[in-house]
C-alpha cells in the first residue's frame, strides 16, 4: 500500500474493525480500492459484485451511516484505552511481516511492537505440557531473555506462557499474539503474564478490541506468531495439534523450524518426533541453538560488500568492529568478558553479531559456544 497518510490509516482501521468482513474479504476490498477512502463512494451494486450478498448489504449500510469525524473519534478512543494501531504500509509496521504471503492489514497492540531488525524466536507447544516440556520451555525462555532475544508466542497456557514468563523474568522482551482483541486477556489464568508483557514487550492482534477468543481465530493468529520470528521452536506437540498449523505456516514463510525430541512412548512428543522424521532441525540445548541461529541470521543480513570482504579475507576492520576486536586475545573470552571491557555498552546480541562478522572476516575464531579469540 506504500506510504500511508494518517487519514488513510483511519479508514483502514475502521475497515478492520468490521469483524464480519475479516480476512480475505477485507483484503479483497483493499485490492479493489487501494486508497481506502474510495470505499465510501462505492455503490450498493458494486458491493454486491465484490462481496457475498449478506456482507455486501452490511458494508454498504455502514458506509452510508459513517463519517470521517466518527472514524477519527473511533481511532482516538483506542488511544484513550492504551490501544494503538498500525496499518500495513506504515513505517512502524513490523518488517518481518512484510515477508510473509498474507500480512495482516493492520495490528492493534498494547505496549510496543517488535523491533523489525532484531532476531526473534517463537516458542510453541502443548497447553497440557509435561514436566519435561515445562523444564525445556523455561530453560529456553530464560536463556533467550538473558541474551536479549525476544520470545514470540501466543500467551496460551502451557509451553507458550511458560517460555514467555521465563524470558520476562530473565529481563528480556516478549510479545504475545492473541486470537482475540488486545483488551481481552486469554486465558484469564495468564493475567500476570498479560500485564507484564505490556511493560516488557507487547500484546498484538489483528482482531479489533472486544473480539472474543473463538476457535476460527487461532489458525490466522498463528501465521503472525511464526511471521514475527526468524525461527520456531516446537517444545511439545501431540500428533494432532494446532502446533502443526503453525509449523506449516512457518515453513511456507521460510522460517527455521527446530523441534525438541521426546520419548517414543510419550504421546505429547508424537508430533515432535514426526516433524524430526520429516526433516525438521533438532533442538538439544539453548546455547547451541542460539549460536547456530545467530550465524544464520548474520549470513542472511550480510551485505554484498561484506560478502566480498569475507571472500577476500581482507585485513581491514570497520571502525564499529575495532572495539570488539581489541578486546580479543589469544586465549578465548566469553561474550560477557568482552562486553565487560567495552567503554561503550552494547547488547549481547549486537556483540555476538559483530563477533560473527569478525569470524567471517578471518580476524577472530569461535573456539566453542560463546567463546572467541583472535586468529
């Protein structure tokens, strides 16, 4: 949709607030009328050509009764309740979602939106998880939180909520994507998590406020969970579960899929073991997983200039890499030790990415997980 004017955002928000038109019908309208302001000039006959009869009559009546002032007021009421809205095409819209086949037309959110340039991980799995699944999810969430890697999930009970809560308690960020309005805490048992997410991340949904969590909302929600992340980790999943829908969407979106293996007698691991059999990557520990993922992330985001530098093994080191390089010695150092010697503090994630660039330039060596030295 390109760069949107504020006035156009009001129209798109109004359109996405019409839950009866949700999904393909809203997209069909904006494909026919890329400038959403035009939809209020559409005749009843044209609506009937564009939409099913019931929806055509409904939207035509609402357009007749609507005014720009009323739309603006509706938008401003959201802000009064601490709810924000970003439309596809605005600069603040999460960059990761621009890469997926069917990005949401807009997102309602509380707190803040994910950083479009950061590496994020989605952690998903069974609601009725075992102690084993709970342990793995908590350990992974804690480690990602400590390393400054945001955890994306659906705020559901079980694996989702456990991993997100662990990330937040470790001082990290997390973002919950809901299958209902952002003003609805679902499940109610995760009220504490819901409140914490608004302070250390955000609550997101493409559904308008007030929409309740019904079954048909969740498959569409899952594409946003996987779309916001670079990789999806499946901790526990039965043979038939909603997790398989998220995995299918992640693969369609080109996301990495890692799976935690389980015992062949454990029904909660049937889905995981099947995914591994089909070729999914195996998750065994958070340190090795993140190390592998960070290298993949760096290679995907490396510029053509940097690729040439890697190939030529140039001795030139960019200015922003020099402070990191100067901290290295012939004996291996951890990322934390390197950070401790820097005059200007940076995040663990930024430090690791810079270290990987030095490795690719041939000026540093990774001797083990999280340990680097000069070459």
